C-alpha cells in the first residue's frame, strides 16, 4: 500500500520509482502525478461521488473513458431537461383546464338550463387526476436527472490577475552562483525572465531550486555574479513549506492584505466546503493548506508569480483546473514543480540545474 510516494520527489526520482513499480505486481498506489501513474499502473480504481469504479488501463485510458461517460451523462441530461420542460407545460395546462371546468359548475345558465354539476365535477376530477399523474411523472424525471449526473466532477473556472510590467525584461542573471556559508549550491547560472515567460526550474533535490526562488524574493542568500531585478516589481509567492499556517482563514486573509470574500470564493472553487472556513488552518490537510496558498496567490495582482512546488498534495482535478487557468490567462511566472504533465503543458522555458 503506497500513499503518495512522489510528493517532494524530483523528476529523476519519480522516473526511477515508476520504472521499479512497473516491474512489480500486487500493489495499491495513491498518486496525483499523471505521468507517474501512466508509467506504472495497469488498473485504475476511482472513488467517485456515488460509487467506486475499477477499470483496466492507466490514467490516460481511464481519463478518456471518464470524459466519454461524462459527455454521455450531459447529453442525456440535456434531453431530460427538454422533456421536463414539456411535462411542466402539459401539467400546467391540464391543471388550468381542471380548474376552469371546476369553476364552470357555478357558471351561467345556458338556454335557461342549469349547469350539470355532477357531469362537470366528473370531468374536473378526471382532469385533476391526469394533472396529478403528469406531476408524478415530472418528479420521477427530476429524480432521474439527479441520478444521471451522479459522478460528474464540476470544477468552476479560476481567475488570476497578472500585471503588465513597464519593461519587457523583469529579471536577468549572469554567472550567478549561490552558497550557504562555504557550501556552494549552484554555479554560473545565466537566465532572463521576460514578460509572458512561464519558466520551470527543474533539477535533483538539493540542487538549489528553492534557494533560487528565495534569492529572487530578496531573502539573505549569499551569491556571486550579476543579478538584476526590475524596479518596483510586484511579486506573489507560494512557498514549499506549509507549517507556518495558523489561526483561521479570516485572520489569514487580513494578515495577507487580501479580499476575504474573493479568497473564500476561490477556495470554494478549489473544492472547500463552507464548514472548512471556520476551522483552524493547523487542522487542514497538506492538500488543503497548499490550496490556501494557491488561493492567496490568485488574489494577488502581481508582475511575477514565484511558485515553489504548488501541486504537492493537490488532487488531479485541481491540477487540471490550475493548468487551464494558466493557459487561458497566462501570467509571467517562474516555478519549481516535479509534475511532468504540468511542466509540459505550462512551461515556455526550462532552467535545468
């Protein structure tokens, strides 16, 4: 039983583990890394809203089947909605008829004759019975509709507010070397960050990826070489470590200077329920804590977004949700991530350490 083995594991490590597991049998694996899953599993067991399903194949084949099933349910739902509208119209018309017939019991005389109330009452009862029958069919159709959409995962579109910088180039580095005391971390690095770049920093654990981001944030890290940062750069940062999150979401949003309503709206779109808003951040799962950082960063309007392993512990649905956001409203960003699918979809450049 292997529970999320890839968190914080670098690309090379993930490849080694997936190749090893590919030769093995008889394991159950939990992972949100799509490339990793494709390399080493032959069945997918998905825990859905209403059931548990198992299919032969890897993540990619499961996703194709999932999309087909979702589309089938959506098409059936569309037809059912049309049928429900028709049923409501007919039921309303029949109800109006029955009421009209009922009222005619007390209507005016025709050719000096009184209305036949017994006959009219019988007609009214038949109309009402038909109306009730249609109403019952309508409710049954509505129940069927709810069952049809039982396993579709809805993910509302996210928003990000990148700022445009006054110059094309935001940051440049020449022969940049970092060290902690006498211990060198990386040496002779050259790169530029221009507007519109989405740069992935990749490399083994301990190669200096997080240290490079911290240097760009202005933290006291010893370096040599040349590092030029544009003036008045507005930065937004997602740290790797989530241990510093304390108190509740309201207090956190105030301390960070972000709009509480927008912050919670984004968290709702990332899968939070309202009950979670009242809890202490320290009681959150690692995935929930990471989503707090993601939501805070999406609230901030920045020239440059620096994200350090933003997808650790994040579920697949939310990963796809974030990818779609970054492709639809591309910010300028530099990020550390070990999810190969995310890098392939998002990165316009790669810095390899």
